C-alpha cells in the first residue's frame, strides 16, 4: 500500500510536465483521466484509513482534513477548467499548488513532514539575517546610484547604466550569485578602474560574508529543530 500510494503521488505530481503549458503536451482528456484516477486512489486510501481509525481521532487529525480539502479543490478546479475549455476560454489550473499536500500529509510521509516542520520552524529564526542582507543590498544600491547615476554611463547595449534604483537593486542582487559578473561592472570599470573597489567590497560583504552567515544560520537551526523532533537523537 505504501508503494502504491507513493506511485500515485509521483504520478500526480508528474502531470505538470504534460499539462498546458507543458514540456511534453498531452491531450487534456488523458491528463484529466489520470488525475481523476490519482484522486480516487487518494480518496480510497483515506477511506481505508478512516475505517481503521476511531472517528474522533480521524477528524482531529489535520493531515486528513488537508487531504480531503486538496481532493475537493482539485476536482472543482478540474471541472471548471474543463467547462471553460469547452467554450474556448483560457484559464489556469490553480489547484496545482495543492498537489504537494498529498506528498506531505499521508501517514507514510512521516520523514517528509518532519523535514517540512523543521524548515517551517527555521524560517522565523533566519528572518533577521535575511533582513540584514536586504539592508546591505539596499544600501549598496543607493551608493551605486550616487556613484554612477550622474555619470551618464551606458551598457554595452547602449542602455542607461545604474540610473534606476529598482534596476540597480535587481542587478546587484544577481551579482550576489555572480551570475552577471563581470558584465555588470564593466561600464563603471571602463570609466575608471577605481570603481572596481565598489564591486569588490560588495562581493566580499554580501557574497562571501552574508551568504556564508545565512547558510550557517539555516543549517544550525534546521539541525536543532530536526534533533528536537527526533527526541534528542541526531537524525541527519
């Protein structure tokens, strides 16, 4: 039963590859039949669990309520999408975001729920580090606007360089990943090689210091919460 449940969960999640917009598009009838089959299996699994569980225990379990709501929403969304498709009205399958609920909330997915709770408990504790990082990013963006905004510099494509604050924030945010390095700094470097110091300082502070600190805080807090859930035994 556990293998069958995981198979249909995987099949249900894989439908996103074949539904519009799809990587490998299949007819709507084929994907909808597969989804209905998966939902029937989930409902049957839930019904079987309800028969072997005391009624008061079953209805107090949040996991069972989440699965029933996800099944109901998926069926409603499928019916609405199919009806609109008949009249050639374009719409989206908003219930797709509910599909991971099946993976998390079935009784067999205890380890996945444990990891999910650890992530959820870790998020509030990393908020302060994230806010510090965003503050640093915004301050460096403001400095870049003051340094380069009045120089009338242009990119290689002839576009204005570092004159819009929001665009500067986005470019420097990408620079944290080094995905646009060194392209983002070349117009300033061509104007004066001393401007390279600004980008060097930015990379040192945000990429090497803040990202390392962020990773350390996430790992330590995640490990702490996971150990608490395992009863003091290291589960990692």
